[in-house]
C-alpha cells in the first residue's frame, strides 16, 4: 500500500512538472457597433475593422536547455453575421481561408524561427506605429503598405535575439501559393518569392523601425516608423514608399497621437498620400482621423471614431466627389479576452 502511494506521488510530481512546461492559451476580442459611411450615406452594423473581432490559439513547450517550441493560429470573423472576415472576402460570399495566421516555430539563444503563414516584417511593424483606432476603424490613419506583403503563405521567418534593444527580422515565402488579397491584389501573382527585412529598436519610451518588402509581383516597399511615449501622450510617425506598378509610385506619411486622461483616451491622426500616375500626372489625398475611447475595464471599451478624407481619387487623379469627401463615423463596444 505504501509503495503504491509512493508511486502515485512520484507520478503526480512528474505530471505537474510536465504540465508546467507547456501551455496553450485562447485569446481574442469581439467588437460590434454601428457605422455611418459618409461616401454612401448609409448605416450598417458590423465590426469596426477586420482585425477587431478574432480569436487566437497560441502555446509553447519548454524543451530544456533554453529551447522552446511554440505555435500560433489566428482567425477573424464578423460577429454580426458569424462569417469569416478576411481580406478579399466580401460579406455573403464563400470564404477564402479560415486561419489568418498559422505557424509553428522554435526559439532559443539564436532567436526564433517560424514556419507557416504569417505577417512579413514591414506589416508586422507598421500597425504598432499609429494611434490605435482599433486597427482599421473609420478613423484609421495608418500608411498600410498598399502593395506590401501582408501575410505570406509557405513562409519562413527569423527574429534575432535583442541586442541592446535592436532586433533583426527576416522573412521569405515560396513563389507559388500566395494570395492576391494579401498584397494589394498584386498582379502578376506568384511571380517572385515574397520577402522582407527589418530592423527594430526598442528602448524605454522610444521605438523605431525600418523595413523593406518585395511582394510576389516583384514590387518593392520601404517603410520608416517611430514612436515616443512622453507619458502625457504617445506620438507616432510613419513613412512608406511603394512601387504600385512599373509606372506608378506611392508615397505615404502619417503622424498622430494617443492622449490618455483617466479612463478616456483621445486619438488624432493625419495621413497624407501622394501618388505618381502615368504620363507625369499625380494625385494626392489627405485623411483626418479622430477618436475618443472610454475604458469600462481593462478588457472592455466604448469608442467613437471619425474619418474625413479630402483631395483626389488615387486611381484617376480627379478630385473626390462631394459624397466621397463626407465624413464617416462609428460608435461601438469592444471586449477583449
């Protein structure tokens, strides 16, 4: 009897140790509100942005000797209809794919390596250097990398260890199997291996990054990013230069700030786009974004955002119509888990 109890105790110790060395986490958010779209002058209900309603499965296992295995699977959805929410998937149509990201990797003293479908360096950086309007609400003023690879399929991604706050990022994907919606509907599709390089520096209140991206259609994007937390406000800046086609270049610049006061956070951003069109012509567009967010708790917020564009149509160079210049706004609730 005593031997049996001792054996059970030993097994319990090993089981506890094993479970302590690995973990799986479910996280995500649900966002829903009403949106007034100025250009079409209509009201809709929906998630405020494609990145707002999602769930993520992630986990890691301690392999010993400083090594870990880890994975991530991310899915986005429309909570008002239950549909999959992906780039290029129009509401009511068949979805293109279920997992927005899905990768597995190893980490250690060398940094970490991931395999699967994932963000490339430029897009991994740029979302963190703008006032957080919830990703892509009507107020968003992020530069966005219009033809930069967003998520590459059949990809390998490497991150170096942090060296005094400086970290190298590098990614490359297979030439085949890429998805047009993940690089601005790039044409011709699957011509080249999508690849990206980036350097990021984080030290105290300062963050800065530079990145290069080549999409599968062989068009390049270069990005420069920075932010500084003054305590009373966080200031942001972004600049991107992209080859849209062999004859069209695109320059995007944005500045903005998050200003917290108690449970409230005010947001302001300004995006400026200048696009060189064919035959020496050009077009420019400016967007003002404003937002006011109220934290009911650490996980739940109420928000309202406004976006107001002006300038030219970036495809034709003609001035935006009076309807296209009308402001859009939203009012919603976001819960994170």
